[in-house]
C-alpha cells in the first residue's frame, strides 16, 4: 500500500583526482601513472513477493526505473559514481549499486594520492532499513621492494536506522612504489551502494519471497567471492615472494656484520651520518567551491620538546651497562669525543645533523623535530624532507635512519589520518626525500608532524657466550632459508614421501 512517507538511500562519488609525488629527485625518473585496464558496472534490483526484477550494465552508463512504488538509479561516469533508491511502498527490498575498478602501473620511487569527494544520505520514513555507503580501496601487487607501501580502504556510511543522516566527506588513499627499476603494479576500486528494505506485516513462517531474497543475496556474495579469489592467489603469491625477498635483504647485512664480528677486526673503524634540511610542505584545496582557503598553523607541541638532540656512547651489549652521554631538549649542538670515538648531534630550525665515528666504542647520535598543527577543512597537507645519508666500515654494525610521520588527531574511521616514510640506511651514501601526507574532511583537524634522524655504530665485546649466540643465530638463519625453500617448492608428492 502506497504511503505518504518514503525511505531513501543515496550515495555519490565525484571529483576523482590523482596526484603524483616524486620521492627520489636524484634518480632521474619522472613520475608517471598509467591505467592498464578498467572495468565498470551499474546494477539495480528489487525483490517483492518472491519475484526478483533487476537490470545491469557493464561500462560507462546508467540503469534505473521509476515505477512499482520506487525510483531506482545507478550510474558510472568518467569520474563519478552514484546509486539512489527512493521507496514509497512497503514489503519490498531495493538495491542500487555501482562500481569501478582498474589495474595500473606506477613509476619507481613515486607516491600516488587518490582523492574523491563523496556524499551519503539515508532517511527512514516507512520503517525498516535504509543504508548508503561509498568507498575506495587500493593496493600494490608487491610491497616487498624497499621504500614501497600499500593497502588502504576509505569509506563513508549513512544509516537510516539511526536518526536521518546526510554526510559529506573525502575518500582518500596513498600508495608508494619502491626504488626498483621496474616500478610497481597496483589495483584501485571505488563503489557506491544504496539499499532500502521497507517494512511489511511480519510473518512467523518464512515465505517464498524470503527464500528468493536469501538466494539472491547468496548469489551476489558468491560472485564477489569468486571474483576476489581469481585475483587473490596471484596477488598474494607476488606479495609473498616480495616478503621473502625482503627477508633475504634484511638477513644479508646482519650476516655480514656477524661475520665481521667473528673475524675480530680490532683495528677496524666505522662511521655513519644523517643530515636533514628544513622540511617543506604543500597544501591542496580539496573543495575549491566551499569558499575556504586552505591553511595550516604550526606550533610547538604541548608537553614535549619541539627540538631534541642526543649524543650517547656506551657498551649496551654488556649486561648491566647503559648508554651514557648528553640529551638536550632545545636541540642545541652536542659533541662527545674519547679515544678517537665521536658522537655529534643537533636539531635546529636550520635542519638536523646526527653523525658518529667509532674505533671500538658504541656510539649513537639522534635529532628530532616535532610540531603540532591545525589544518583547515577539506585540505591535504603534504610534507617533504630532503636529506643525505652515509654509513661505512667493518667495525660492528654502522647504520643511519631517517623518519617523517604525519598524524591527525581523532580522525574519522575509514579515512587516512596517518602516514609515515622511513629510510633505513644500508652501507653507502645517497641523497633522499621522505614524503608523508594527510587530509582533513569537512571540519578543521589537529595533528602532529615529526622528523627523526639517527646514526649509530653498535660494537659488541666478543665473549664466549656471544660467540655461542652468534653460532646459534647463524643456524637459525640457515634453518629459515631451508624452511623458506621447502615452502616455496611445496610438499613432496606422496609417492616420494613413501
């Protein structure tokens, strides 16, 4: 029976954009992004008295109907998706959905930021259920390449079971390729969904219509599961291979350092350093028509130092011994020297420096810069940190690290409010650029940005127990390698095991 009130659900995505960031200015590679394949799908259905009526289209376009007590529409365009259900009749289930997915290739040492404005609306008039949702997700095929990161899911939900709601927001995600010469392949998808189930007189016994609705739902779920399963093994296999390669790369430096320790090398020496320039940032207006100019206000954090420097020395591998040295919460220059071993650090507005040199003593230098900020609505802030890293020597384990992180406070679930970029310096020398970004939605947000630089030389004192630990560690490394090979080849056939 038609009634004056209505149940409504609507979800829209518009203004999809892609932004590329070059995170290695010295590699001579221009940032690039290319779609390898795309697919689009728009669909609607209604279920009443056990009868399913549906229509769909693959590719750009729209499907819909305006009868049987409802208006349903679903569309996919070049940079927009939408799904709408307006229902004025009880005892019926309505669904409209649209989705878009693509495979892409990203150049090496490149960050890509995906953004799209979204609105969800859900109003419950007849009673029952009204739900709208919009989302965006992405991932890289292989995140085992050093410097790469992937995997995000951003969404917005409107629920008519609660008080009527209409929300505007930002779908936001970032992926980052490593420094490998081939770049990285990835996946990206967006979807909208509007679902309304209008109330009817409850029946204590399941009717055929309920069974039809169950079967239709199971069919949709099974189709989605099959689609993901077809992509999953290839994607998971590549990712697992990337993790194995990463483990081998991480094991190799440790093995080399252990062999150097076993060889003694009393006359050896090692050094490490990190130098950072002042950070820089850019602001992007994500809603140019809202009349709000993008802005950010930076200030020292409350309760913690904005600048800090540390110059330490000691023998941390000797039981009961701690690091010794100086810490300055103003970032003032610190310097320690003894017997040819040095540690120097400072952290000031002009930049950060952390450098160590050792001829037999463990040394560590550290510098930090941290600020709080307030970001205007619908604004993306991108921080960049340029620097230089160098480490060399056979004594102990020299190393140099740099880290840049951005965090938003109290950010809505389903949105990206945290990002981090880190350089774990192997032996050698290089220039680098760290990059981290975050974005606000329809209100101002507060957050923090922090930069850290650490240089160190760890020098153990070889004791009989430590040689035993060394041999045990080597055995674990080789055992892990054998285990990895067995897993890679799979279990032996039953005939060979017999």
